[in-house]
C-alpha cells in the first residue's frame, strides 16, 4: 500500500488522470440524485460540469478556501506541461482544469475523504 509521500512524488498528471474519473463519477451521481433526466440529457448536463472552462471557473472560486498544501497541489497541476489540449478549450482554462483534477485526484489518492467531499460539494453550488 502506498503512503502519502509516495503520492506526493507522482506527476500531477497522474493525480489529474484519477481526478478526472472521480469528478465525473461524482457529477454523474449528483445529477442522478438531483434530477429525473434520461441518459442522453444526463450526459449533456454532465458535460456542463466537466468541461475545462467549467472546472477552471470552479477552481477560481475555490482558491480562497484552499489550504496552503492544496494551493501547492493546484500550482503543480497548473504548471505541468501536458503537451495536449482539447481544441474547444483555451489553454488557460485547460491548465486550470488540469489543476482542479489534480487536486481532486490527490485528495482521493491520499484518502482525505472529508476534504474531498467538501470540495466536491462546493463544486456544484
């Protein structure tokens, strides 16, 4: 079993990789629990939350509420060179969305469940 320090040595892109999955699953569950939409509409609504510009905006709103450790994780995620960006996202939004996903992934991997839950819940307010 990996220790927290093992996760701290990982690439922020690895954190973002798992963070992307954790966040999308959270949003899917949130929409299923709060709406009565059919699968196609669920997909359309999910995209509104998980697209790069939405995640970038969420992170900008959350930044004042983050601890120094979380801000460091975000900074590392934002400054990581990704070598790719979706054609429909501007580079700054993509960097911030990667940082948001890195934070979610880091909290998930280090099993900071309470804080992860707080941040996920704040993301849908």
